[in-house]
C-alpha cells in the first residue's frame, strides 16, 4: 500500500492520530514540493499568457497599418493605370473627331 492509501486506511480504521502522524512525515514534504512545483507552473503559465496578450494588440495594429499601406499603393497604381487607359482611348477618338469635323477641301 502506498503512503496515501495507508493514511486513509488508518483513518477509516479509527486511528485518527496515527493517520495524522503518517501524513505529517515524508508525504507532507512530497505534497509541499508538489504544491511549490504547481505554483511555479501556474506563474509561468500566467506570465506566458500575459506576454501573448500584450503581443496581440501590437501585432494587430502593425497588420492593419500594413494593410492600409497596401491599399493605398493599390489605389495609386489603379489611378495611374486608369489615367493611362483613358488617354490611350480618348486621344485617338478626339483626333478622329477633329478629322471628321474638319471642313472638306
């Protein structure tokens, strides 16, 4: 029987003092070590969570800034292409209209 089971069996048998004495020995030291380890793990988890929580807003802000920059570049490129296409289409039309409206000789 391991230590914990022996403590419980002793307690159930009615020998409360022996069960308490057994729980104060090596088992108590082991429990304290486990509790300390658990507390350290909890602290590490909380600090990791806090770090991730702090990282997320700055990363999101940076991503939004990059997206806005890309949008502005795409809009500028679209405006340049639209202007170029408009000139490629309208200049020949205006020349043709000028030729057609000219008085015959």
